[in-house]
């Protein structure tokens, strides 16, 4: 059966790839972004693939925008079968150097953006007792990394939020929850890395300078590596997300590459897909 799918953050990268690939499978895809003036790349990709997309504005930082988008889809289609939360921001800066406004922006998009969309679709999924919510996080949602503590905190928050929902909403209302954890998407990471590097203006007495230099140098080398790189293309990660989407019994969490699995092994080896822990918590509390 063709499904009605809402995807956030589709103007480029993973979101764009997901929208086109799922439309190619015959699904009714609502590809959303904060600013629809940036839809040209998505529209061109859809045209080249000979698929139709419903392109809508959805600013995950704004509850009114999210609720309006969801209401319009329900009015047009009568249901939303799957929500894929992909919209997000990267951030590389130490806690001391990050401004409160920057921290608020990351948390507002990466965490609260997920909460807003989930809150908007849950009543409709609960009513029909079915649905699937897929939240794209990162290995940074499982393993803290240098100079990424704010970004990692936002992704850790999504991991905990999703895991908690899975312990009671999933068994009670047949709404499935999944987390997809990439090691990184090369084009997006490289672009963000360059932007942050250009913005970084250290003071002469800044003791973080050698740490930043080591980090950026290592990151550039990993981006350029042809083998054993943590970074995948958007299309490669999209294949992983779509496998989760098509799964009859989807996992709570899945890494999108062998590198990501190896990187997170110390955190995940006892329960790689998270389903054992969710079952245990449900039995313990409910």
C-alpha cells in the first residue's frame, strides 16, 4: 500500500534524496523545508526522476508552521503514515566559545524541532492505531565528541526522547519509532566544517587553538579518505533510512554504516538495535 510520508529538511542532502527515492517507490511524499524559495534543487531532482512531490513549507522551529503543515496534509490525504525527521543543524564550537543564542538555535532545531513534529502527528496516528516515526540522529547521539558537545547534546536528547516514546506509545498504539544514526554525510559535513572554520576567530591567548587545529586537520583528512572514512553520501544513508521504513518490524536504532557500528560498539554491543532495552523498560514500569 502506498503511504503518506512527511519529511522535514528536504532542500538538500539526505532529505532531498529520501524524498525522491520514496516517491520513486510510489509513495505520496510531502517534502518540507523552512524556506520553499530553496526548493529548486529538490524540484530539479524530482523532475529528473519523473516523480511528483508535494513541496510545503514547514519550519520546525515554529509550532504554528508545523501544526499548519500537518493539518494541511491531513485535510488533503486523511492520514500521515510516516514522519521522517531529518531537519537539523551542525555545530562545531567549544562550550566556552558558544553563545547562548547559538546553543538555543541548535537545541531549538535539532531537539525541539523533533518534539514539535512528533507532537503534531501523534494524535492522527494514535487515532488509527498505526504509524512510523523515524528520527535521523547521528553517532553523535550515542558517543560524545570533541568540540561537538552542543550538537551531541541535541542528538542525545532526541535519542532519549525517542527511546522513551517507544517504551509505551509503541506497544499501546502500534506507532513504531526508529532512530537512524549516520557517521556523517560527507557533503554536508565538509560544508559545515568549512563554514565553522571560516567563522572561527581565536584570540591570541585562546588555549583551545591547538585543539581546534588538530580537530579540523583530522576532519579534513577523514573527509578526503577514500577508505575507512566515517562519511557516507546522502544517497547511501537514504538507503538505510528506506530499509528501516520498509521493515515490518523496524529496529529502535540502527547505524548506517560499518564504520558507525564499530565507532559505537562499546555503547551498543549489549543491545545493538535497542529493542531489548525498550521491552525491559516497558515490563519494569508498565
